[in-house]
C-alpha cells in the first residue's frame, strides 16, 4: 500500500492540492483531506465506463478498435464544414492544447463550458477590467469576504477553510471558533422555533412570511470589527448563509440595481427610492460603510450573478463597484469557477488563439464573437454539421433546441463516464480520468497552475484525452492531405 | 548534421570586433565553425547584405499570467491583426499582445533568435513555461520576480545575505529562472494593502525594510551566486514626474558593490520611464541629460531604452500601484492581479499620441537616452514590449537611431511644446550599423552573460540574421526607409544553423530552448529546503512539491550550472 501525497483534486475550481491518496495495487482505497465531492470522485471514478471504444453501426453502438474509432472520428471531423469541439473543462490543459490544434486543422469551432457558466464574467472583464489576486492574498490579508450568488459551503466545500475565513493568515486569524458558535446558536434557535411551531396551530400567516425577504434592519455590529467577517448575499438562505456574520436576502434578478445603488452611495449620492432589490437603503448605506471600512475586502461571485437577468452587466457592475472601492481601500473580486479546469481552458485558449472561449477557426484564423461563435448559439441555429464533445455533457445541460441539433448530426464523445450525451453518440472513446489515471496541468479559479497526478493506471483500452485527440488529429491531417492531393490531380 | 555556408555578406560581429567586413561564415551542427569539410552544405548568398548575429531582446513581455490577462483583455486589439494558418505555421492573432505562436514567428521574421521574458511571478512559473513552450522559433528565458518575496524580505531585513542567497538559488532552480528581477522593490508588498513606497528609503509596511536594503541585498546575493546577468531593476516611482532622482539614487546605492573586474552589477530597465523630471504633469520634462551623465561616468550600470512609439498598445508590468495610477489617468479598463507572498501585476490599454505633450516628451526621452549615453555596450534598444510599443515597431526605432532626419521628421509632427523642449535637435549622433548590432544583439547578450549568443565567433550558436541592405551603397542617415524596410523582414533568419525564415516568411518552424540557471550550493546550504518546506504551508496556498516546476515540463530545457560562493 502506498500513500501518494500532495495530490490535486480534479473536481471543483478550488483545486485543493493537499490530498493524500492510498493506493493498493492499482486501486484507490482511501482518500484524506478531500471534501465529499473529491472523495467520491477518487473512490468511484469511471464506474460506468465502457471497456472499449464504441462505434454506431446500423443504429446500434458496437465495440470497435481504437484504430477504427479514430478513423471514423477523423473522417467525421475532416469532412464536416463547420464542426464544433466542445467541453474541455473537466480535463487537462494538454488535452485542450491538442483539441485546439485539431479544431484549427478541421476548421471548426472550439468552445468550453464558460459559454454556459462564467462566460459573462469573461465578457465583463473584456469590457471593464478586473481587480483580483491569488487566493493566498485573501488568506493572509482579507478581513471582509463576500459571497454573492455563490454557495461555497455546498459547491466549493473547502473554499472557506483553505482560502478565506477559516484559515490562519499572516495578518489575520482564523475565525472558525466564532463561526462554529454562531452556527450552533443559529441551529439551536431554529430547533426551538420548530418546536414552538409543532406545539402551536399552524396559521396562514406562516405562509405569508415566506415571501418576506430575510433581512436585518441594520447590519450586525460584528461587521465593524477588525477580525475576519463574512457576508453572504443570495436570493435564498443557503448553508453558507448559516455561517456568515450577515446574510442579505435579495430579490432575484435585481443584483445589477443593487451594485449600481452601492456605487451611487459610495459617491455620496442620494437614492430616490426606499429600497433596491428588496434591500432597504439604510442597510445599503451600512453596507457601503462596511465595504469602505475594511482593510482588504474580496467579493466572490458565482452563477447567481452570471446567469440571472443582466448576466454580464451584473458582473460589470460588480467589477466597477470593486474598482471604485479601490479608491478607498483594497478590494478584490473573484469568480467562483465550477469545473476544476475551466480556468485552464480559458487560459490555454487565450494564449494559443488570443480568445478565452467560443473560438471559430473556420476561416483559417481565430475569430471570437460570443453569440455568433458560441456553441449553444451555433447549435440553436442548426449551423454545425458535426460535434466532438470532450469532458462535458451538453445533452444534459443545453437548451432543448440546441440539443436537438446536436444529436441530429454526427457526434463523437470522449468521456470516462456514460452520460446523456454519449447515449446519442456515433463514436465513444472511454478515456483515462485526468488527475486520477492520467497526468496533466490544471488551473485553479485564481489562475494558479497545479499538476495533476497519475495515481493508478487506466485500462489498456482507455487512453488519455490528449492521446486520443492527437491520434484523431494525425488521421484528420492524413485525410485532408489525401483529399488535397486528389483535388490537385484533378 | 547540417552544414551551412553564409557567403560574402557584410558581417557585423562587435563582440569579436568585426565591423562590416566582407566574409564567409560557416555553421555545422548548430554552431559556428571555422571551416566546413563536407561536400553537402547549404549555401546562402549574402552578397550585398548585412549579416549580424540573431537579435537578442533583453526585456519583452511575451509569456505568463499577466501577458495572458492582457491578451484576454483586448479582443478588440486582436480583431485588427490576424495570422491565418499555413501548412507550416499555426494561426494566431497579433498587435500589441500576440498569441504565442504568432509571437515566435514575428520575432523570427525580424531576425531575432533569443528573447527574455523579464517578469515571472515564481508561484506562476509553470504558466510562464507553458507559454514559452508554445512560443516557437526563439530561445527564451524568464526572470523570477523576487524583490517583494517574503522569503527574500525576511532574511534581508535581518542582514542575512547568505540565507537570502540560498533561497534565491532554490527559487531560480524551482522556477527554472535565469536572473533576479526587481520591480518597484518594496512597493509591491505595500500594494498588498493598497499602498506604495515613496522613495528608496521609505519603509515597507509590516516588513521594516527599505527598497535600498532590498536592492543592495539582492545585488550582493547576485554576486554570491555568480548569476550570468546582473540584477534587473524596474525602479521605484516609475512613471512619476521627478522620478529621475529615484533612478539616480537606485544606481548610486549599489556603486560600492561593483567588483574590481568592472562587470556591471545593476541593469536598469526601460530607462525612459524612470527619466522624468518636473514636479507634476504640468512641469514635466526630460531628465535624460542627468541620467545619461551618470551612466556615462559610472561603469557599473547597464540600461535599455523602453522607447515609446506613437501607437495604441497595452501596458503591463508587475508594478501594481503604478498601473493603478495609469488607470486613474487614462480611465481605460484596468486589470490587477496580486500574487500571494511574491508580487503583483497590472494591465491598462494605452495610446501614445503625438499631440500629447507628455507622450511626445516620453518619445523624445527614450531617444535622448540612446543618443546621449556614449557607450553602446551599456544601452540597448527595447520598447519594454508592449508597454512603450509592440516589438513589431523595432525597425521604426532603428530608423530613428541611424538617421537624424528620420527623428526630425517625426519631431516636427509632435506637440509643439514637446518639440521646443526636446534635446533631439541638438543631437547629431547617428548609430552606425556596428553600434546597432551592439544595441540589438551583442550588448544584450553580453549583459545577459549568454556566452554563445550575440556573436558569430567559433563556438557561438549559429543564430544569424541577414538583412537586405547594402552598407556600402545605402546611407542610413538619408535612406532610413530602406534600412527600416530591410530590418522589418529579414532576408534570412538562421537558427542553430537552419534557415527558418526566408524573405520574411517562416519556412521551417522550429522550437527554441528555454535557458535557466542552476546554482550549485555547498552541501551545508542544502538544509534550506526543510526550513523552506515548513514555512511553505504557512505562507502559500499550494504544496511545496507542487510549486516546483519539474524540468521535464520545459519542452526543451537548457540548464546552465553555476558555481556559487554559498
């Protein structure tokens, strides 16, 4: 039995790299330091992986050799006029690099999951910029942390303990004692309330109160202290809200207004209304005082902002607020990236093509116009005529119209799991799981690159994504060269 | 292996004293040799053309997190400038921050064969090397940013030079770096809480150390480690009117640390940005005369221009506080990225306008410096790409260096106030091709300590640039446009003895190597690692093992072992 330490977890954007994995023979038997998601991935990866490549013949998926599957895929892509290559966020940078070269060779569009997630954040950055840092800066310096439209307790479980309020920093102490007590107190309160309800008659009033937003009348005094503080802003109470010093419940789709209101208040302007987004102006004024009064603040935001009404405008407003705050104090903003390597997908795509996602290579050079060149939109207009899906499941996540057009055309899937997309595939490559069975590089949500390790060997039929893509590329090149020669010879 | 004969060109090889002599060059197995034996050799006819060593760029931001953040920030810059895929080259985009493949191809087309990435945040070194791996055609190296690193500040504050040196030696190997880079020393740590330092004797908050102590400390560390290049310094107060005084103080503060063999101990980079006189933007003027006077009388300093070109570009430096000020001045979109324990970065798009008194004065300052500093071996041509201008404008700058008329023509089109204050009308000096070869290759290679670069003597790497301009027929002073055209697209670029560019087209894509330094410490110093490992978890949010860039991560690693005094 060997213990492999300093293992990077290939699940969420927190990209924790302190995991310890016990391996016996070629099996992972124990995982230490991981959160529930990480542990379940290491202990249960590729549980339904096909043991061989599969190719659809006469409507049925049948076993095929690697060579056959590669040839079929290369044919599909090389002969397509406008293929799309999508996914990428759950695999290594090296795989994406091969994918970009393939997309360039076949004149396709290469896009990653940013397009349905933090794409709006990227677009906002391109409009107004971004004031950010690596997570260690937050750990050492931040005395005010806001999670807005993001629920780290559930989605990035170790984020708070590794990077924000439960960490020990050079200039700040950990606040976990205080939070655990707060949490206990809150839970006790809830228990007591529930006990009361059970012994009382249930009135209609109870139903009414649920529409009233949960909000403090003024912000709690703990927000004005020097220690680490946490504020959670969301449309519903989440587990993260339970441990925050302050939870602000806001109306859905009103974040843009709230950010702009905060910016106005920061400039000492008077608001003509009593509340914005369900938050009273008094509370907003208090909030501005808290924001300005901290020594180092950071706003983490999630899909609550990127995919609600306003999308990139929400982020723009948030970034602008943070930028304005830097006139008074040090303030940072950071997106809570979901997939463990979506950041890597953006980073590699940007350095090789100049653009972070939705890159159209059909003209022979990179073109970028989200809305036109983004895969969801291309599919909804039915413009693509083939697709290669790597490390993602668009059939499960894309709008219906896009899915209809995706499955109507030849579809190649590279994935270690059977998923909704693979049900419709014409070629399936079961691949090695990056970070478990294949090594590579991934980038954390704050753009810090970390190595992915190979802990166990994959089955012989399962190559790494990178290797599969390289083979398809070689074959596609061969096909195109032959076609070119045939044309030249008349 | 391949043999190459470059026939009959006018060779400029200043490191070997060759000044436009018509001669043949021989290359075999990637190196310059004194004769060829084989019958099979490729022949390049360089008759009527200038032959120089391949270009060496000592300071150009081409790879890494802030360069990439710049690329991401500016899709509007990329749309204007695309590179389609060819059967030999990858596609890409350009202008002020080209994508990586395009960067390599464009440098090669200019006849450059070695480029230094001057600002590598150590934590993000892996990213820098991944981008360098994807930058073809040129040999590369990167300088780790060390002036605000806690592991440097702490021992220097206690005066423990050897401990600091042991750390720097470890960091150089762990990040596969080449030289010690300082940017606004002390200021970046202060920027961690939104502050800055005001001069070299200001105290860095929380660390009780001054920029002077950091600069002197790292200068002494550099000497103990015998690193091939001197410390490479972006001064405090960069871009601030009146900062020429800080620049002088910075150069003075290490005067006594210059060894008797008179190798320079400090390189002040993009000197133009640190040569501002005046109290504010109203009274702003050139401090080039004062700076040049100091550089002329003190041999321990080397410098590079940081020349402005009137164009739209993107500023990007590790100087977070300065970039914030630039944002406040220009109101352009602003990106900031502070890196834990180590450094920071800022990016702001910027347009230099002829009509702006300040920009036009900056343009004049760069040229004044290049022309007033007498020793071409200590003043190199750069634009701090892309800060003062993208590197594709090098041929334009060359034309200003070799031709007074070229300078005058542009001077007549700039802000009147700047024109009247400019020193350029009083300067007749015009660079010769020999001096140009020093300023764009020989001098840079010498300063960097790259023994096999920047010259064409036997044993040098066979990196050769051939430019189609005949020095016997063309008078660069009057025919500067011919010179500019010739240097814009090399007739031939030869890398390791292979023809890679012909008539400005990439004919053979090659990968370059990544150079890095491996300082050898005495056995007693190896104990730094356990202490470092312990502190790691307290400081960083990544594990010690994962921080180190494995050598195999570099596609073509070229380590240089160095014996140290530690």
